[in-house]
């Protein structure tokens, strides 16, 4: 890869697919993770912070024991041009505006990594200092602004995997400094497909719609580029659970009646782990990810859903990796396609909170459920987002609108990247 790695800030609410996205970023030489900013979302911010530290402690044990892992995650070891440790900071716990409305799964204080941390805890205390992290006690939006202020303009990309609360606080506090960002890549929104939190709302939009609208407004004002990975494009990208759950863990699950029986319990007490993965045993990261995914697999089986994990957050990180060497995030890169979209976020609706209200007037777009289009996830393009040039008003000024990912190289390249980089599995 020519040139230096692209510096990125990960703003995340470490839930299930966030973990895979974080590990993918850390294992990718194209990017250098300077800050992991914790936002509330899948769980409360302090719990999410604890989840992240546990992940790092598990990863550290593999770096020591497995030479191949130390190579894959070389940036954590100070290789290939990394400068200093990654900083981790917790963001604001309050919404930008409005009242918090939590989805049903936040009714109890669990870790929301499939509850795996409560069952498969790392041996080391996650509260102690970590050799690969600098913990900053300031609100993460302040650290975010400091990085943008001190790094060269347009050299840092923000990849947001949760609600946009931290980004919106940073933008409001210092819009001039925030505008130094190379761009924002956000996994969020549902434009032409149903929501996953309400009939019309994707979770990250639903959780803090005022923040989403604030960042959307900044992009429309031309302050920075916003690249969205909505459910339309992320949902079809799936990796089979059989690829992600170690065979020994899957076998223990099968012995207890299969994944559908595991929505409230875990079989890992009978599974041995090995720091080096010897004798067919899972490494600490493999065991953790396997435990994390068992409950998700069980829940999906109970609803008759496919036996595969949807790669929502990894798609956003993948985009940042693929465009790390591009002059602009919206630059053309082989296999990827972007389309500008005109929409706003509903902030106060009783039943439409977080809905992306798309303006299709004069665009030539139709509207049907894009998740039913077979080409998506196989390198295909979201049909409704391919607006013909002839349908645009002649002479109309090119609006400053958010870019939406409408095409990727497909699920299989992402599957191979995750398995190869995160776990070292040759496929």
C-alpha cells in the first residue's frame, strides 16, 4: 500500500458486530486507529468502555502467544509506522437534544456482546492500565477535536458505528475544527428498506435522531463529506456463523440442543481454550467471539432467520480501509459505488422517530424493499439509487448532499478479509 496509513477515529458502541469491525480495523495496515471513542447505543457507555478493555486484554494475550497474530495486529506492536498507542475515551451520556427512548433489549444491565463477557471473562482485570491503550478521562468529543486540531487537515477520517451523539457534540462545540476531518463514514439509517428498531427506523438513527440530523446538516452545508452505509447495503452482507464460531464451541452448543436452545445460556464451561490455538482449541479471541455469537445465532434460529451474521459495522470499516489511499472519501475506487441522496431525519415523531425521510421528487426513483434484490451483497448495486442522469433537472447546481454506499465488491471479499485478518484463517 503506497504512502502512510490513513489515521482514523472509531466512534463505537461495542456490540456484537462492532467487535468484528474494531478487530478488522486494528488488523488492517491501511489504517491507523488513533482514537476509539465510546458512545452509548447497544449498551450504556461505561459498560461499552469495559467491553472494549476486555477485548484489548484478550487480544494482548494472543499477540504474546501467537507470532502470526502479532504480525496481523502489527500496528498495536508499534510496527509499520504507528505513532503511539490508541487512545480510548468515553463520550457524553446525554443525547444532543430530546428524550432518550431505549429499545426493548436495554431493559437490563448486560454487556450486550451476546452476554459473552459475563460468561467468558478475560483473566486480567480490564481496569488496569493496558500496554496498547492510553485511557483519556476527558469526554471523547474533546479528544476527537484535539486530534483534528493537531493533525494535518483532511488527514483523519471518522468512522462512526453507533449513534452520532459524540460527533454532533464535537461539531457544535467547534465546527471549524470538526470541518478539518477528511470525512465521516457512518453505519446508520434505512432509506428504502424497513428499519431494525421500528418499522421505519434504523437503531443508530433512532437512538439520537437530533445528532443524526445535526451531522446531516453539516454535510449539506459543505462542512465535510458524509458517507453513509445504511441498512440498504449492509444487511445483505453476511458471514455464516459456521465461519465465525469455532468448531469446538459449535459442538458444545449442538450437544445442548442446538443454537435455538441457547438464547439464555452458554456452553463454554465445557470448552478448553489455548493461548496459541493448539490441539484444535480456540484462542482467547476465537472463544470470546464464539461465545458472543452463540446467543445471536440462537435468537436468529428461533425467528427462522438465516444462519449468518449481518456485517453492518464491518461494511463501514471496510469502506474506510478500501478508501484509505484515496484523495477524497467520495473518490472512485474499484468495486465501490456511491450516490448522493436527499433526505432528512425525523426527530420527534411518535412512531417515526429516526426515520430517514427521502425526497424522491424529480429523481426518477421508485421505492421497494431493496433487501430482496439478489445482486446486493454479491457485488451488485442498490437499484433505486442508480438515478439516471436524464432524470436530473438540467443546469441544476450539484447539491452538497450525503453520499450513500450503493455498491460494494460483495459479501465474499468481506468474508475473506474478516476471516483472514481478524482470525488468521486462510480461505
